[in-house]
C-alpha cells in the first residue's frame, strides 16, 4: 500500500462555520459517521461507522504508517478529525485543495471540480449540503420528528444510503483532481510550510475572556442607550434600519444614496442641523463591527481558552499569501490610544461610566481594544515583529532601482527620499520644522499608491485628498514619481510584454530573474501561464489567452476568482498587476523563510498577520533582538534584498 485517498463525514453539536475545525472536533459529542477510502487509486470503499461497521485493520495500520501517503480534499479536516482516534502523523498527509489553490484554482471541492473541467458525472453530488445538514448537525426537535435532537441512519434510511454514495463520490472527485494536477507538482518546500501552518493553527492563541466579557457587556448597554437616544431624536421604530433612517433623512430635506459607513462619515462633516448630525453619529457608532469580532472569539474559543484555526494557508491563491478565518486577524482595527492598558482594565472591570468619561467614544475604544484580546500563555509575553516596508524593498530589489536600494541599505527613510527624488529637494531639508517637510506627504502617498502602475485614482484611494493634497496636483505627482522610478516603470512593461510574448509564441521569457512559461497537459486538458519566482515557487494563471481589454488593447486574460463577484470567470491583467502579484508573492516567500527559521530556532509562533509574526515566549527568555535578527537575515535565493525588521515585547497583542 502506497497511497490512501480519504473522505469522512462527521457529527458535532458545534457549528463549524462559526467555531472552526478545532472546537468542532474537540466537542465531546464529535464522532465520525462514514469513512470512505481508496487504496492506491483503486475502487472506493465505505465504512458505515454510524451502524457499527469497523475500519479494516490494514487501513488503520496504513493511517498510522508514515510511508503511506494520505490524500484528502482540505486534508486538515481529515487529519485533525482522525487524530482524535488514531496516531496519524501530519507529514504523511497531502492536501488536494491546497494543490488546486497553488495551481490557480478556487477553494471548494465542487467549485474546483467544475473549474478544472471534470465531466458532470465525475463532479461532486449536489445533494451534499442538505444531507450534511440532516445527519451532521443537531436536529431541531418538533412534534413531527418525535422531539429528537439528532437524525440517525434509521430515521431516514433511504437518505442515509444516498449519503454514503455522496461520501464515496467525494473520494472519486478528489482522486480525479489529484490525477489532473499531477503534472504540476506541489513543491516540497510548500508541503513543509503547510505542515508548519497546521501546527501553528492547532497551537492557537490565548484570549482574554475577562476583556471579551467586559466588551460584550459594555456594548450591550451602550447599544441600548444609543438606540433609545436615536428613537427619541428621529421618532423611528427602528433607527438601526438603513431604509427607515434614509427615509427620515429625506423628510429632513437630505438626499442620500445609501447608509454605508463612508457616506455617513462624509455627511456628518457637512451637516449643520444638530439633531440630524447626532442621529448620524449614533448610526456611525452602532455600525462598529468590533463587537462582532469579540463574539467571533467567544464562538471559536476552545475549552483551554485558546482560539484555533485563524489562518488559511494559500488563502490568496494568486500570490500564496495567508488569509484570515473566524476572527479575521488580517483585518483588525488599528489602535491609537496612548493609555491602551488603562482602557483594557476599565473594560475588564466593566466600568462603563469611567470609560465614557475618559475616552468619550465607547464604540471606538472597544474597536481599538480588539487586538488586545489576544494574549500570551500564562507566564509568557508576546514578541511581535514585522518586516519594514517589505513590498517597497522587494520591488526596488526586483526592478534594480539602485537609489531605493541605497535608501534601504542606509537610513531607510523612503518617503523623504522619494519626495527628494520627485521634487529635486535635498533629503536633509525634508525634516520636521522646515517648509520642505510638507513634501514628505506627497512622497508617502506616492510610494503607497503608485508602485503597481496606479495613477491619480490610486492616489485618491490611498487617501491623498484627506491628506491635504488637491485633485489638480495629482497628475503631476504621478508624473514625477514615475520619472524618478524609471526601473520600476520598465519592470511593468517588461513583465507585460514577456507575458504577451509567451502567449503569442509559446516560448519562455525571462525578466529580472523571473521565468514566464506556457505550461500545458493536453491529456488532462490543463493550460497555464506560469511565473517562476526566485524561490522556485510558481504563480499560476489558468486557461490563459489573448484578447482585447476594456481599453481596446491586446491583453493577457485568464480564468480566476473575481474578488468582487466571487465567481470563477475571465480576468484581464496588465503589467502593473503582474508586478503586484510577483512582489507580493516574493514578500510572502520571505515570510515563509522567516517562519521556518523562527520555528527551527524553537520559537513558538502563534499567528502572523501580513508581514508580522507573533511569538508566545517565556518572559525570562524574551529576546527581541534575536527575533529581529532572524527576520533580517539574508535569503539565499534573494541576494542583495535588504531586509529589516522591528518589533516590541507586550503583555497583549497591539500595534506599536
């Protein structure tokens, strides 16, 4: 026996979507109902564990044999579930979902099967969701079902037989996907990284339950108070209703398109009527999403006080970057309060009056404290460290923009240096207290917005107008930035022309250490444009072709997940976007190298957010210099890339 393809169906009273895999499996009533397997790609067998059938001894032995490779779609689920009952090592598991994401496809067995081109009879059965709801989740008791809280096989025997077919079919679909992708192997270093990712997710992060309880308590009271005030002001039955409030505003002579956050925020600045202004301020306070994140922590918190499963490996499947799950740690509100610790204590002690007196806006204070709900293990502290301007460093290195590399190899003041280059002003004059210092803002917004072929619109999106710039001066900023960043501009067009050339001729092309190729498997009907990064990892663009874009220009198109519509469809790309993919991919690979180095050094990684790592370390062993030194070490496949890191030690998670 060499391979074992597996799919299981399970029951737990815990809602997996809200609480995640780990709390779901740790539930005392968790059980495996069905176990489908295929040995060496042969016919799929099913074991009906719910009806007391037993998994064959040789299959149990294979589960525990590191030499037998186990395949599953979203293998983390099968591995962790089966680990509750069997000693099955993570190193012997392979995830077909991750392999599909690596090759540019989407997540979800049904969606992947369709995107990869499996015929209808080999796709996932559509009845699955209803069967899972029926047998895998608690049943609402009614007179009709005899007040039972679970549906067992004997309650719905025909549907149970269909459920077994469904489980078998999932193994068949997984095998088909695995076979189709076999010509485009998942790199060994990525397999090791996936294993490390599972360890980090399974380790989890401790949360401060007293702070969470206090935040939810205070929010409940302030929400009731604000709602009552809004009712008094507007006379509405439900002032939280966007439709009702919009109609009320119209009655006051104020026309608005919608009641979205940005619209409300802009309106507040221009309204003189104090009643209307206060009603909008209340709307703004009530719309804070911070409390949802506190509740998400409660939902995902395991019995030992830790939240697990916060990171999704290859969550951004174009670049391979991680995505957030459950609490969405990749998208936490920033904190600016200087007395963060004092605010925490007031919330922990549920001192609402003091909180209002000192900090004023309670909703905003709770929002800023959300990060601080993540805490170290008892007796430990958090070592928090992040790369300094990683994308700016990578794009400068990749393009060979020497003046930028000189900045990063010396003082590191890229915003000032950019302004100096753009406006011909000596760097030493762009300092606080001098009139030239106002140029720093132009350099900053240009650096943040223009690296990936953005123009005036990108500057506006990055907050140029809010930062004091006028719309009239934006084109000049774009022109000056591009003029001072000729090698980056050249990189946009070089990469775009190389991609066009590869699709026109079928011949590989190289740009600045990147290799672009057309890679196909005619037998399995797969076709990709690939870009090999310096690390050896590849970016995949599925079903590439040339076609006119919206501007009537020949452009590279491919099939992928549209981030707006969330549908698998045709996507057009261009040089700046390809550069963005490559730069973010390289930055991600730098983080991957660092995670491996920190792990090898014995550091306990509990999470990482964008370009930041969070370690849970014993207080007496907290050596920040050692951490930043590891993060700043040169990377073998990126000679000359100037990495730097900074960080701090804290009793709770925060932005320094």
